[in-house]
């Protein structure tokens, strides 16, 4: 093996390790899910999940919208420039580039994931339930769809299942992080629906619960549960090899139940699950092929 080959392989290992470590720290649920995928595709999954986690971090940590948009634009450029031998110096971006080239991941779909984060950065909440669904399909839905593609399932059933998976998982995530959204006055849920239920946004931003807010949040939980059921109805049509892509859905139902508890404070508490319970749910879903 030449020195150049050793250098290239060494860089690839560092990129793979960086992506896996990043996902383990930022998206533990998907990290565990990826461990049930074949070793040959695991690093590509880590690259995809690291990319998604970094986009989420840019959006959630944004203090200066312009700076955050520049960072998002950098990722769009990195997707466009992905090519054999091209290195950005960012190990996460270079790992994603490797996954794009190895699995012919659609760059337009990846770029749409970046674009879907812009309203979060600028503080523009979804105008309606329709807009919320569209945003979730471009973000969380894309993660499920591309993960299934890496695992070998690019069929219509997988794409349809990914849409429902993205809605169920994305709604759950937006509900459980509502206290963070309220504290920053950057809602990721449509204010129009909250107000249609009689919820007062000023009360919400002040951290004050109300029966009207509780009713609106129950609507969103019910919608997430319906989308999870729609995914379950499509499960049998999925390629068995693609199942690890959907393992994070095993946590949707327990999170929804936790947030529906009478004692839960939706504006004060970010919903969490015991890590052992999280892993057990994912392990069980991998074993039984059921979420």
C-alpha cells in the first residue's frame, strides 16, 4: 500500500469516527438505531445522522440569524461540491460527501433539508398545519427516506412510510422541546392552531399553562399518533433490510404518553425517557420489527 493510500484511508477512518461520535453525543436514539444496521452501511448512516444533527444544532443555537444562515449556506455548498477527492476540512461534511458518492444520495433532497431549517433560524413559525407537515417532510421525513435508501430500499412504500415516520417523529420532537421554543420566543408549531383553540401566546411565552394550550397540544399528540399508525399499516411493505432506518419510531409512543400525563408541565419540562428504557425500546423494535 502506498503512502497516499494509507493517508486517504486514515482520513476516511477519522471522518467515520467523527461522524459516529457526533451522533452518539447529539442524537443518541439514532446512534443506537444505526448499531442494528449492517456494518457495511453503518458509517453512511452516521454521516447522514450527523448532518441532520448539525443542522438542528445550527437552528436551535442560533443567536444571530445571519450567522446561522451563512452556516447553512456552507452546508449547501458542501453538498454541491461533493466529489471524489474533494475535501472541505470538516470531517462531518467529508463523511457526508462519502455517503453521497457511495449511495448516490439525491443532493436536492439533502439541500431541501438545509432549506427546511431556515424558518427556525429566522424565527418564522409554520403558518398552518399544512406548512408544518411540509416542513417535517423536508426534514425528518428526508432523514428516514435517505436512511432507508442507504439500507437498500428506494421503493414507493419506503418513501411513503418515511413521510409518515417523519411526521410522527417530528411532531413528537417539537412537542417535547416546547419549553425551549417558548423561552426563545421561536415556536416550531403553528401559532394559528394554538390561537384557534384559544391559547394566549403571551401566556405561552411567559411559561403559563392553560386549558386552551393543553387542548391544542393534545391535538398535535393525536396527529402524531395517527401518523405513527399510518406508518405501522405500511410496515409489511418495507424491505426487511430497511428496518433499522425506522427504529427511532419506537420512542414516539412512550414520549407521547409521557407528555399526556396529567402531571406533565409542557412549558416547564423537556420530555425525557430513561436511557435504558430508550435502548430497550429500540432493541425490542429491532427484534420484533414493530414500533
